[in-house]
C-alpha cells in the first residue's frame, strides 16, 4: 500500500538541495554554492604555510570566484586540519553533510562577507589544485571536533 506524506515547502527545498549536493560527490571538485550570493565555490585542501606543527600542516578551505573573473579567492576555512592532504580529504568526505552545514551557518551572515578574502596563494594558505575525491560509500567515519 502506498503512503502519502506531506512536505512543507521548506522540507521540499531542503530535500532538493540535499539531492543536488549528493550528486556533486564525484571525482570532480566538491562544489558548494554560497547561500546568499549564489556564487560557485569549491572545497579544497590547502597547505597551511604558517604552522610548524606536522599534525596540522593541511586544512580545508572554501574557494569562490567572487567576481566571476576566474580568479578564485579563499573565502572560508573549515575547522579541520591534519598531517597529510589525504587525511583532510578523507575527513571532509566522511563528514560532507556537516561540512556543508558549517559553511551554510558561516556564510549565511552579512557580516561575514569580506572577513576572509585572500588569494589562493596567500601567505597563510597554498591551495592544492587537486579535487577532493569522495567515493559514493565514503571512507570510514571520523568524528568532527571543533
């Protein structure tokens, strides 16, 4: 027997957004759309050039083409770091929904707009030009701590 379920408009929007985000988990860059501006962004692994701690040498950043000129800028930092780019990449893949939620919460405020706008080769970060590879089943779950 078929069940009928009722969805509010916000439930339907949230469901559609989740489906679209899940389709983006592929062998391409992890894509993210800025919640207020609609700007196309990518989640990337970056080398932290200012730390001398081996266990936090790499981190995850959001880079966006804010001016639609093909010049990506570091727009946000995700609260994850690790000793290798593979560690950070695996961590993001196993916590992708949480990463999207964190970015939504960070970028949904007007006061955040130009807080962190750095060139991808800034003194703090060197963005690695390789996509984060997430398989459909994802790596073993790691806990998110911040």
